[in-house]
């Protein structure tokens, strides 16, 4: 396993444009973050007071993973302090002078299109009564047989329940 070197990590994190003050501030923040992280792990009873004399392969893998995540965070992510964020409970302050009122120019001339109504043919009640009576007299007749005997508007036997 390749052991990460501090010089390659420092080159990856620091950019040529960043002044030395920012690098020192970043190093101070990282040092404090690691100390704080260690105290959190100790509070959760995840660390021992006396580490083993030899480092296991699992420990090396965990250490490399933690190292890579820290380097990735420092390179690609911005660290945001939650206190600076706006929460949903806070009231948005908007300068209403910045926005113009939007009024359509042709508002008076607008007329919605008339909806085309389908021409539903209503089935007369007398026809429904005759159809239901015929179906009750001959409950074993199929839908095709009922249609041949004068119930041509009946499309399905389930319609009889509604009628």
C-alpha cells in the first residue's frame, strides 16, 4: 500500500493563487477539526486510550479512506457554516422595488375559446325500464342476444345495474 505523503497532499490542496495566509488558516482549521473529531469519537467511546503497537491492514485501509475523504473535501468542496444559512422559518426580505409588475398587454382583448361539448345522447327512462325488465325475464341471455331482441343501446351487462 502506498503511504500518502504530506507534500503531494499540500500540492493538491493549495492553489498557486491562494496566499500563504489562507494556507495557514486552512491548516489551522484542519488541525482543529481533527482534534474536535477525536474528541467526538472519544465521547462515543470509539477510541482506546492505548493504541496497539502494530497497525493492522484494516486500520491502514480506514486511515487511507479518511485521508482521501479529507483531501477530497478540501479540494472540491466548500465548507459552509450552518449559522450563515437561511432556514425555512426565517422571513424572506425582498426589495419589492426591484421587480416590475407584469401586466399582459392584451388583457382586455383576451377571450377564452369556447369548450366543445360532446353531444351525449341520453337514453330515455322508458327504454331503460324495458331493457332491465327484459334482462330480468331472461337472466341467462347473453349481451348479444339482448341486443338482437331490441336492447341495441346496451353495451355491457354491467350497465343494467346502473339503470
